[in-house]
C-alpha cells in the first residue's frame, strides 16, 4: 500500500502532494513502482493533527481518486462516513479507517475495510498511552471489530494494530514482536493484517539510541527493516511511503517463503 497524503500537514511529506496534478502523478508512479493499492488521504492523523472539514477533505481527495481508480486499486484514508461514501463512488474499493468505526459504511458500499486500533484521538493519543497488556488488548479490540464487520456483511476485512497510534516505543515493539500471533488469529477469523510503520517516530527513537529521535528523513532503514519483519511475521500488506524498497522486500520475502524461488545451496 503506497501512501499518498493530499494534505499540507502530514508528518513525513506534508505539502509535497497537495497539488492535484502532482498527487495524481505520484499515485501513478507508485503503481508503476509496484504498489498494489494507493491509499489517498486528505486529513492528517499524526499526533497533534487538527480535524479537516468534510467539504475540504472531499475537495482534496475525490478528484485524485477519480483519476487514479482507472489505473490502480485505490483506498481512501478517512474517518468520515460521507467522505468514505464519496470516495467509493469515485472508485475506491477499500476504506482505510483509523477510527475503527466505518464497517457499516463498508458494508453499505460493498467494499473492503481496514480496521485500525487507536487509543485516543490525534489530539491526545501520544500524551500518556497505557495498557495492562498491549498485545492482548489490541488483539481483542480488533477481533471484536472483525466480528462486527463480518456480521454486517463486509467480506474483505483487514486489521491494523495501529503502530504509533496511542502507543509508546515499548508498546510498538511489543506489537511487532507478537505480530505472528495477531496474523494467525486474524486469519482464523477470515481477516488479514496490514501494518504501517513507515518513517514513524518510534523508528527514529530506536535508531538514534539517544533522547532525540532521528528526523523523519533518516528513518528509511528502520522502515524497511520493520516492514520486512512484518511481512515475515504474516502481515499481508504494509503501508509505506517508499514503494520501491518495500516491493523489493516483498518479492524476496513472499516467494521464498511460499517456495516459489529455488536458491541452490540455500537451506530452506
């Protein structure tokens, strides 16, 4: 899943693709680079982000989705029912929902749905996140959403543990360490796992080994390492800004794991 932020304030590429033409060009480029889905978002969900009016969010994303849907699979990154419905009419086939609340819309529109775990809202989620057991609590929350979505008739359900959304560094690392368990549980319920670590703060914190995290522009290595780990542990989609690196990793991890590549002299 390639990230296409049509916003001025996203933490990594805010403003870079705010122009409609540039956004469309980048979306097509990501498809050519190997993205299976282009995730178009018009409202930042970074810590501290402020909500965007519904009309403005539609103005940002709908023309881009319309242009891209003829050439690639498109998802819409939104928490607003009206924006989700408009995006589906424009050609989106997946609703990427950080609020975990839009399964009725996905069922109504006959499209797929990504349910993400988030503690709090962008305004307060990183203030003081706490869990008794983050792995258990996130899994139970997501499986509850899977059940609701299935009961409503959503056939294509994805779950996202919400790395960086109301979690400390330790919470994020614990979720990644136990990702295989979440993937197995999700598959047992007919769902799949999506993971998004791309350029997030915790990667910069871990990589720096100091009080100050590496800036977002220096987190590519951590992004690739964590995305590859996620794939090995059973995630069937990773959400990334750098499609080229992730696609190359997927071609290595996927076929080798599935037995599609024979490497002479390599123990399997």
